[in-house]
């Protein structure tokens, strides 16, 4: 049976892992955030063709992010168990940012779906949107009188409104389903990676420490055994004395 690649110390793999944490994954998350902003803008103004193309571009970014996460997971699995705690501390911020980005992306569209399922809420949102625009138009000349810190910016009021529903007969609806599927797959990958890394940390805390103590004791007993054999070089040709027998039994008990 073929064995997997030998595990290495974290310091040996640190440069590669740091490239994913500081360069690859942040770049993908920044692109994903830009896609989210454009998607919300195009959907709010019902520019369905641009929205469809932005869905496709966002799906490519999600696939790239998922590939980077999977490759980083493969490299992290090569780290030795005793360094799993250090690895989890370093990897956790990147995983949390990726999970939060996916959750925020899905949250906006889920609110849109909830609103679209209720026609009355859709009408109320449109009336609210119209009234807000009228209020902003009326309050425009007096905006300079109020303090800038007390009046909310216009874009924050608009972003708080739910997005309009995508027409089901448009290509943008299908492209969103593909994007949503890719986002869910990415979320599952991040969750499974987190659970696996956390499990390795638990195994390290409960098993690796006793194993390290046993290994230290084994090395100590081996050194004592070698010293005793050097003192009695003919011991290999005659029955072992009591001290050597006791020492060997202790070493065997540690190995087993």
C-alpha cells in the first residue's frame, strides 16, 4: 500500500501557506466583493444583461477562490500533527473572512427572494423607495444646514432597501443559480476544512503530548542502554544481566 507524502514541520511549508493567506485568498475576496457591489447595483437598476455578465464573472472568481482553498488545504494536511495548533491559529482568519464573504453574498439575495415571494411587501418597498426619494428631494436644499454626522448618506438608505426580483425568463436568473451553487460549494469546503483542522488540533492536544513524553523517555532509555553495552561489549555473546534485561523491557513497553 502506497504511503502519502511525508509530513513536514510548519516552518518548511510556511512560505507557501503565507502566499495563500496574504496574497491569493485576499485577492480573490477583494474581487468577490467588487462583484457583489456591481451585482447589487445592476440588479437595483434592473440592468439584467450587465447583471448576467457579472454573475458569470463572479462565478469564475468563486471557482478560483475554491481552487486556492482546496490547494491550501492539501498543503496544510502535510503539516505535522504537533504544529496543528499553530496552523489553525494562522489559517483561521482567512477561513473566517471567506465564510463571511459567502454568507454576506447569499444574504442579500435571500432577502430579495423573501420580499419577492410577498407581493404586498414588494409594493410596500416600492412605495417606501418612492417616498424616500421624494423626502431626499424635498430635504435637499436644507441638507447643508444639518450637521453631516447626524444625517445618513443617501447610498446607505438605498442599500437598505431590498433588491428587485430577477425575471425568471432572463438569462440572469439562470446565471444566478449557477453562482449560488458555486457559493454554497465554497461554503461547504470552508466548513469541512475548518472541522478537519479543528479535529487535528484536538487529536494533537489529547494524543501527541503523551506520545512526545513517551518518545522522550524512549530516547533516554536508549541512551542508557547504549552506555551499558559500551561498558560490557561481550554482553551480546552471553545471557544478558539483570540490568540490561530490565532496560530492554522498559524500552519495549514504550515502543508497544
